[in-house]
C-alpha cells in the first residue's frame, strides 16, 4: 500500500516536470523558428533589423515595412493555423478514439473550402468576418456528412470507414467547389485555397480571428479532462460521471471552429492535425490536459517551419504549403495505418 | 426432370437478360450520342447532323462534327469503357467493391508520369501522343506496385480495406508531389495540366483515339477470356486455390491488364475517378455477378455514363465543366452509399 | 492405402515456425478429424494439406505425388477444399456457384459440357438444394450456404474433401445436418474426408480416425476410442474430462469437464470418479 502510494507520488511529480520541460522547450523552439522565419525569405533580413523593426520601428525603412506589414502577419498566421489544425486534430482523435482523425482527412477542410467558394460566387463582397462564419458552416457540413455516413453504416464508425467516407466527401465537395469556381470564373480567387497558402494574411485577418482563436482554445483547455476520459471509451467516461453528450457537442463545435478558422486563413491543409497530436502523445502521454497545450505549441512550430521551407526551397517560387505538409504527412499516415493493425 | 428443365431455363434466362440489357444500353448510347452531337456552342439540327455524317455537310459543319465533336465523343466512349472494365477487374481481384482505379491511386500514378513528360516535351507531336499511354502505364504500374507493397502485411497478406486506405494515402502523396513539381512549369503548361487533372476529355483529336484504341482492342478481349478465372477469384483466396487457380500468376496478369486499361484511358482523359466504381456496381445490379456478363455490360455502362457526363459538362457551361467533376459529383455519393452498406 | 502422407513438414514464417517436423498419414475412404486447442496449429496443418500454405521444409503427398509441385489444377481434380471463411458474392445463384466447381476441368473460355452438367446436377441433388438452386446465395440461411459450398466442392468430382471447421457459426441442428451429410458421402461414395472440428463430441461421433494436436505437434492419433481418453484430453486441452458413451455411435464423448490444476496435473485423471463412471459404462 505504502509502496503504491509512493509510486503514485513519483508519477505525479515526474509527469509535470517532463511536461513543463517539453512545453518550455517547444516554446523556445517556436520563438527561435519565428525569428528565423521573419529574417529568412525572398529578401534576407538580419535578426538585428528584425529586432529594431519591433522596438524601434522606422516607417521610412523598406525592410521595416516588409517585416511589419508582410512577414509578421504571415508568420503569426502560420503559427495560429498550425495550432488550430493541431488542436482540432487532437480533440477529434480523443473524442472519437480514432487515431487517423484529422480535419483534412475527415472532410472538414473540403467543406470549409466549399462554403468559401460559395461565398465568392454568390456574395463576392462579403467582409472577412462573415466569410469566417461560412467557413465554420462548411466545416460543420463536411463533418456532418462524414459522421452521418459513418453512423448509418452497418458496422458503425471504424477508423478506416471514417477515412474512406472523408475521402469521398472531400472528393465530392472538392468537385463541387471546382465546378463553382469554373462556372463563376473565380478560379483565380480560389486557387490558393486548394493548395494552401498563407501569403495573403494581413493584420486585419489576424485581428478578426484572434478572439475566436482564444475563445476556442480556452474552451478546449477546459474540456481536456473530459476528453481524456472519453478517450478511454464512452462507457468508461459515463461510468466516471462525464456528461458525454454535452462534452461531445461542445468539442464538436470547437473542432469545427478551429478547422474553419484555419481553412479561412490558409486553405485546405491536411495532416497537421494528424501528425502533431501523435508526436505530442509520444512525448507527453495520454492526458489531454498536457496534450492540448502541447499541440498548440508544436502545431504552430510545424506550420511555421513548413512555411519557412516553402519560401526558401526554391526562391523566388513559393511552394504550396499544403503540398509540402502532405509530403510529410502521407508517410506518417501510412505508418499509422500499418501499425494500427487491429485498431484500424 | 422438371427441376432440370427449370434450371436450364433459368440459366438461359440470365443470358437473355444480359443480352436485353446490352441492347438497351447500346440503344441509349446511340440516343445520347446524337443528342451530344447537337450540344455545343454552335447548334446543328439533327437533320444537319445526319446529312453531315453522310458527307452532305457544309465545310463548317464538317469541321465542327468531324474535327471537334466526333473525336471527343468517341474518346468519351472508349475511356468510359476502359475505366469501367478496369474497375470491374480490380474489384474482382481485390474482392473489394470500393476498388476503383481513381480511388486507389492508379490515376494519380499515371498523372504524375504524364506530367513529368509534359514538363519536358510538347504534347502536340504524334509520337508523343502515341507514347503517352505507355508512360501513363509505367506511372500507374509504379503506383500500383507501391500500393501493393505498402498494404501487404506478412501475417495477413493484403486486406481489401487496407489496400483502399493505402491507395488513398498514396494518391494524396502523389498529388502533393505533382503540385510541388508544377512550380517548374510555365503558366501555359500549368493551365493545361490543371484542366487535365480535373478530368476533361481534352484529347479532341483523332490522334488520341488512335493512341488509345490498340490498348482497348488488345486488353478487353484478353480480360474477357479470363472471365471464368475472375469468377473464381471473386470467391476468395482459399477457395480459388482449392479450385486449382494459379492465384499469384492470374492476379498479376489481371492486375497488369486493369492498370493498362485505366492508364491508357486516363492518359487521354485526365483524372476521371468513380466510373470504374459505379459502372461495375450498376452492372451487377442489372445482370448479376458472372464476369462473362459483367465485363461487356459494365463497359457499355461506363461508356454511357461518361458520354452523359461529358454532355452535361458542356451543357452547363461553355466551353465545358470537365467531365471528371460531373462524374465525381455523381460518384462520390454513390461511394458513400456503398460504404454505408458494406459489412467490412 | 494412405490418401495423404504428411512428411516432416515445417510451416510458418522464417523465424517462427508454427509446425515443426510434423509427419502424419491420412487413411483413404475414412473420415479424419483434427482436434486441438486454439493456436495448436490444426488450422495451419489443414491449410498446408490443402496447399493454401506452403511448406518451409518436408512435403505433403497426395496419392504419392508431392502436392506443392504438381500443377494446381491437377490437384483440384483430386482434392476439393472448403475454407473456414468462404464468402460468395451475394448476387450469385446457388446453381452458378456450384457450377464454378467445374473450373479445374475447363480449358480457356470453354462453356459447360454435358458431363459438367451431370456433376453439377448430382451435387445439387445430393446436398438437397434442388428447391433453392435458382435463389441468390444472399437469400439463404447459414446452414444452407454451407451446403452450397459443400456442393461446389462435390461438383469438383474429387475423391478427397478437405474442410476447415465446416460447422463453426452454425446452430446445433445445422451442425449435425452438415456432419450427417458428410457421413453419408463417406459411407455411400467412399469419399475421404479430412476436417477440423471444434466440438470434441462431434469429432468422436463421426470420425474413424482422429488427430489431436497441441503446440504444433501431434500429441496422439488413432480411433476415437484411442484418442478420447482422460489422459489424452488432459494433455491436449488441460481439462479434466468426464467421459461417457455416445448413445448414437457408442464412441466416447465428453459429458462435462473441469480445468486441470497445474500442480496435480499428473494425478487428476487416475483418481477421479468421472473416468470410473466411464469405465463402468464401457464395461456395462
């Protein structure tokens, strides 16, 4: 008895320390990569200049202008998008106990792009604030169809079934948005959303999405304990007194908001929500109170680095960031699908 | 004795039904063919069409009909046939009703090699047009090989579900790679490629008919001669061994034929998915599961579907909404429906 | 005359053999049943005999010829197999599926000949499927479906039938129905039947020859009388069995059983009342 208690004690102290180290380390890495991202690019800028641009801004200097008006919003946008996708992926994986859950793979991103295409076609002058709402709606549409098909299935929602349904829904919504783009001749406006691109991000966008982001992340944090319980299985969670219905509903809303936000900024980028939670789990275990903050930081880190790579691999061209992350994500997905054996 | 008569009768009944269905399909194809000949930016009356077909047309009518519309529709017929039969064969080999050359990555493989080719050579020379199906075949075979290896597990061989899942992932990876590679292309080739990927029947030229035709003329009779083998393979691995089928050899030969059919079709039509999925399914509903009937009838169904999709695409908007988009909009919900019904 | 000779076979993967150096003979014109606990290798053995699995070493002989070397179609004319998880495409009719049993005799596209129809009709008849022969497979019950698969195997016109757990997933009456059919085929036509069964009592009641396996090895083989003893069942299944006589076949069957305690494993059989009861029944 005594021994067991001691063991518990040890675990209790070890995990937070490890968690804190990993979170701090991640934050430092993120900071470093943010600075790198600001200074590297089509025009290299010294870190010193970056520093000055922040603290001694001189509006007459072109470099300061580039930093303030182009690089900053873009890189912050990348970080935000990364966090959004990663946290939505983590919530989905925990809630549905599906290791292959990702907003891109399960049709949310395609749904958001579809609604954005509709926006462009039917209300071309809609302000960004309202477009985000459409993006949420689209993400909800994609998720709704996928889960609807899954739950109508004879064998219920197996991970493989969800991914297949997600692929089909993505194909459908993708074809529809492409059709709309062709019909209304708005292909140019939409093109970057298929491939994914952050270059268009402005301070205005960031201002609008930040309150949504903070709200969603805060709610995600408060849900984290219940998600941990849900990830043990619905029955266990009910047995431990979780109000599963309410938790699932709230989590679904948060997932849709996060995915919708991210897509409205960067377009349909898949695999961030798949990769990051898995990596974070390897390091930090299965407690979502740690996983959620972990995915916020490491999701941001991944996308900031990917965006940096997209800019510097073959200048002056920019690689579409979605394609770049997919090249990383596909092998990871194949590995998970293979390893999953019984589960997948 | 009476029972025997009844049996003989019923077997003949099935054959009769297959013939009836085929005749109806041919009839429908002819009707759609004529309607389709009249669809386009310049309207020709049915009488004018018939007159022109018999050599009584004006120069302009000849041009429209023989140089633009006819080759395009012949290609639609051939591609539809090729993709549908390829899908029917694939479904028999992997025993998975969800198998489709588009879904499991064969189209993507063909696309990649065609793209690499296009980025170095011009499309317009006859030699390169004849070469394209071969290149597409190599790319598709490569993709099929990768998918096969990746979904193979020593302990359980290839499970149909994992095959489809791997195919989707590999297709996503190849598509990402293509997007990255398009950066190298000049805008003109890029535009061409984008349309090609969306699945437009772009090869509106008799040369493309010539490039595609030999593949179909050789492979379809060959596949048909293997109908009995496909019947046996459809019963499952162990049963086919018990019945004395040389499993590995037959599978390899049939897979190569299916890949060849799909690749040659795709090289002319671009990324058209779902025909290979829908056509065999509809066919099975109409004439049952025997491959002696499934192969020819699904070829007809595929031809009809694609002809229809191409016509609808041109009808909705001039010059066209690519047929691939129309097919996806019809095909993806069908895929979802099948997925929901499937037992695993 | 032995129909099948299994000679020192190794089966499994490179680094983990499931069966090592196993030899066994299957008698002709008899019903042979393989029994054993889960994971004992009985399914592996029957799949190797059916040439679904390849051997790493040794060989399996069918009527004196090495089964993995002879043309697979030739084997299919002499031995038919019924896999454990046979599942037909739902749209096929009973008659169509049974007609596929003639595949080994077909050349290229050749359609069915008169002789083929005779075999198919006979198979439909003998399995009692005449009434349903034009129905879709998907419309049949589990027991009927199993009959269809057996009919397909019969249409192959082979002397030997290999069945991997033909009664699994069936209810009590249908299990018996299938086994009685197999028994009749053996009695009336002299077919050699080899199968895996889970139910010891069915195995004992219907077979002439039994093979008991554990950990990839044959523990014992012989007539049901020889195999179904307390000591053997204890060794094979680690159970303490209460045996009695089957009122239908007079072979030993297991009435009920207890789990053996590991430490008194050697003692449990000789001193228990169950075996006494059995011996009394046997002598009386």
